[in-house]
């Protein structure tokens, strides 16, 4: 009896490992090819909405992850110039009851490690480190050649290798990320040394002219992840390059004392350019298909980059499990369903970015004051309900 070829997965990040686990649970063999050693070393936090944690629970990952997570009670919105608290959006028990899954914050390394442990424990999942995809050959069984000349064969290939995807060059040649004009800076602080509102069990969102800041607990509440975004900088690859405190503070000079004190207290800063990608003509070619940032990168204003990749993984694995003998037959349905969902998330994120960054110039100041007034009038639960389409997964089927 012929041994079935595995599904090859280029990229051992959140999307790639989630796909491998989901494929294994669907009864398919998965082989993950990662350019590094499956070690996540970035000091970044992630917000995981109920749409993501619901899937992680199904994959057997959430229980292993929960001790390292933090469940914020709510989101607090502030004006960065005046320091005024503008609105509260409930999370915690309210969100978990509404969506039957928790909203959590977590350090990226903790999520990655939980995924790796579950994937390694699966009998149908193999992990190969230090494999950099250099070439794709899609005749008969799909073949992948590494930069060292090693070639592996599979029944299908999933490109989960991120924004600078090598697999995407095969599926959609010439597609290149472009700079949005904004840069994000992140840091991590011990939470025990901080005062309110930074010590509060919340996600804090501060809005300012051409800039905003978000903070939330990670590492089970021991640390505070801080991300400061400004409309400045230039296009660079990677998302872990160093930045100086002076560079970050210079972008927030007009802000009030409380957020400035937090920015100044941060021990170090890492930066990444915020990039976008024009919609691809197709996400699949032959037996090869794209997933996550390789197919549809999303700006961070809605905190859904990881969530979309996890959703992609679950849907693709379910469709491949049904197709089995003809993997490529699953791709059109996958792309149709996921393209619509991803596009809505991308567009919503872009709109939120514009709203966050109001206040530059005379008209910007008028819009900022109007935004603040509207936020102050909104009912807390009504604001949460406006995200039912996202967290409830109500349109995840398109």
C-alpha cells in the first residue's frame, strides 16, 4: 500500500503550527518546514479574541496556554492629549458569556510554545527546523527545495511563511508589500512597578494625532506589553529591529504626562514597519495555497493578525480533510470563504486606524473632538455587540 504524501507547510509560526495541528486532527499527515529552530524570541504580546480562542480550544491548545494568558476585564479608551477617559468596552465574563470563548492577552512566545508542544505531541505532525524554502516545483506531487538543496515532496503545500513569503512568489509572482507610512514600536515592562491605569486589569487604548498607544498585561499578568504606533518611518523588513527611547518619545511630544511617563519608563524598544499588500489575484496555484499574512496581511488596529491565521488554519484543514485525495479541489472554496472574511477585517482595521489618529491640524482637531464626544455617548454593551460579526464568527463562512 502506498504511503500518502504529507501536506507540507512552509512556516512554523502561529499559522503554520495551527494548520499542522488541525490537519492532524483531521487525519492528515503534516510536515512543517521552518527557517529557524521553532523558537519565538520576540518580546511581543498578542490579543486573542474569542474567534481565535474558540478554535484553539478545539485544537487542544487553549488549556495548555491559559496559565500564561491574562483575561482583561475591559478595554479603556483615552484621549492621548488630555488624558481623559473616553469609553469602556466590557470584556472578561461579559465577552466570554456572549461568545462562549474568552478574550485573552498573551506573550507571543508563550502562544508559540503551546502550539509547538501540541504539534509535537501529535502522531501525524513532523517538524523540520532550519529549512528555508528556495524553490517550489508543482508537477505531480508538490516539491519544495531548501536553500541547502534538500528537496521534500508532499501532496500539497501550504504557504504560511508570513508577509515576506517565498511561497507567495510562486503563487502570485511580483506581489510585493508596500509601506503604509506608519511604524510600530513595542516594549515590555514589569507590571508590579506601575500605577493605574497601567496596573489595571485592562487593555488600554490611547488615541492621538497621527499616533496611538495600546497596552495590556501578558505573562499571566506579570508584564505589561506596550505598543506605540506613529505615522512615520520607512519600509524595512523584519519586526524586531532596535529603536531608541528618544525616537519613540519624539513622536508623542504633544501627549499628556501619564502615557509619556510610561513610554519613558520602558527599558528598550523594538520597531517594525507597518506594511500592506494589494489583494492577490489568487491564493492558490496547482497544489499550493497561501494562508495568514502570506495571503492577506492585516494592519494591527483591530488586533486580528494571529486570529485570522488561526481561522484560516481551521477552515483549510477541514476542507482538506474532506477532499483528501485531491487537495487542490479544496482551495477554491477555502479562498472564497476566507477572502471575504479577511477583506472585512482589513477594511475595518484601516478605518479604525484613521479614527485612532485624528487630531492633526484644524480639521483633525474638529474630528478628534467629535470622535471623543461620540465615544462618550455610546453604550458599553452596544460597542461590544458591534463586534459580533468578528468575535462570534457569525460570517466566518462568508
